[in-house]
C-alpha cells in the first residue's frame, strides 16, 4: 500500500469515529415516550471502523475478517472448527444437510429417516428436516424451562430414528445430560441449535460443545450481530469438510475464495465419471448451496466478539433484576426457571399466564405494547398447528399439552444489554400496574 493510500485510509477511519459520535449519541429514556425494545444492536465506533475497513479492502466475499472471526469464535467455544454462513437459518440447513453426505457411510441420513425435535420452537430448527426429506418427530416441552420434555425421548424413538435436533430455548440449555445420554445410547446424531444461547453453560461447559454439530445466529436480535449471518461449529474434521462442501455449491474442493490448488493436486485426480485431471475446483460431490457471507459482515462480528463476555453478563444481570422484581406477582404468571446445572445466557424473559387469571395474554401484551414495551410470543407456539406444517409427513408424541399452553398463554420481553435499569423498572412497574388493576 502506498503512503498516499495509507494516509487516506487513516483519514477515513478518523472521520468514521467522528461520524459515530455525531450520528449515534446516547439517548435518554423517558417512560411512556421512549420504546423498550425486546432486542437490538449494541455497537460503538469499532463496528463501523471494521465495516469501512472491509469495504476499503473491497474483498466482497469471505476474506481476512471471516478467517479471523472463525478462528476466534471457535476458540470461544473451545472447538476446532467454525464455518461462517449467511444466517442462523442457513446454519441449521447446513448442519443437517451435511449429515446426509454419502461420505458418512451407514450413518448418513437418508430420506424417510426420523429426527426428534420439539413442537414449540422456531421454524428454522424444523425446516431443514423437512427440506432434506426427513420426518420430524414432535415431542412436548417442559414449563417453566421451555425445553424438551426428556421423559418423552424414548417414546419418540423408532427403528427409523437417526438424529435429534433441538434448540436451547431463549438461551436456557435443555437437559444436556439426558439428551446426550439418549443420543449416545442409540447412536443418534445430535445437532444443537444455539442461536439464542451463545455463552450459556451446562455443568460449566459451553453449550454447542456437547453434540456432533452446533449452530449460531448473528441476526441483530441475538447475542452478537453481523446484521445477518450465522455459523456452524464442530470438532469433527470430516463434518467441517462436509459443511464447507454443502456451503460452497457442493464442491469437492476446499480452497478458500481466491485461492487455487491448496491440495497440490488440482489437475491430478480421478473422481466420479469425470476425465482424469478434471479441474478439482469444478468437481461437485454434493447437491449444495451458496451460503457464504461477506467479509463486511464478518468485520462487524470481529468487533462484536470483543464485547461478547460483557453482553452475556448484562443479559444475566437483567434477567435476575426482572426475576426479583416480578416475584411478588408470580401468582399470576409462571416465572422462568433455568434448567438444573445450567447457567443460561438468556435471550428473553418468558412469562406464562397461570390458569384462572382474570385476563388473557392479549390483554397483558396489548397493555405492554400500548406503553411502548415490546413483546414477542414464544416463536411458532405449537408448530404442528401452524399452516405451513399442516400437510407435512410427521409424527407426534403424546398430546403436546404444554406446547398448546405456550401457544395460548406465553409471551416474553427483552433482557438484551441495551436495557437500562430505568427501562427494567418501567417494565416491572407497568406489569404490576396491569395486574393490580385486574384484582
């Protein structure tokens, strides 16, 4: 880089820092006027600087920032491999799709095989099962952890069961010991959807490290953000190879974008019915996708990753503050509980109305929303009752009574790091005012 380029770059970066100060000043919270979001981006000038640095590189696909993020994020989990993709939904698709590879031999997932999951979750935990022509087997959840009811796992298993794919709901780990024991006992693949749970631990070990493969999302609502983006995590070199293949068009080559002949045998292979020496960069071993993200997204993630430990602590602190503040109205609401032996990195604060309360969920949600407090339902409720899943091939275990309860009675609000104590006090006060008016 020439001296002129270097000088101009430094000037641009200096202006970016100045721009951040001018464009994103601190905002004062005013009750009844200011919104209390359920989630949002938390960033400073470093994210903007990295974003501009990447744009000045003009390396528009994955590049140096992606390499840095993959290395550092894998180390955060204590895992060997991180594969960046363009969304958490793509991460789930990639994680399950790579388990269908012929390179896995008898363990590969084949059309018609069954995958155990929960009925009350986010659609993109289930959609890859259907998209790969596999059969979802829906089990119920436990309340108040909102995770899989592990007593139903054996009932859900059949001779066609080959995998378990579960999310750690709202950051609260599922019963890892029971699920891992079940998967190992029956030689099942275990996919951990950690999109809402980065930093949660079970018995002191980070979630995402217990299964064969794990997924993460970097959507703005999540623990760290790239705007869009996601990742697949694994310790297995073979699963990393397969995930890269499915991510990058299904190719057999593993060269990074812009790189050639990493293996040293680009024109010296015989694969399939292709001519000997057919360019390895154009050999395809799977029916894949293009799920890569841009280096500009990864650049934002590199800056976010530095803040992740503080983000996790703030989420946990906010959860505790809300829990203590709402304990005296728990005769109206079931308060959330962490799974035993876990320390959640909470994504949200769920409440379920108790039976016979003198109001409906819509009543309380509309009251909060009218006071500018954002709420969300627990994703799709009972997915079996959603229009998209009405005609799919599936099995259901039991009567899904808790999934139905969540569909009718549960909502949640935020604990994300952008919430101040004044905002949390306002949430607590607004909820208490509502229930006091219903006595």
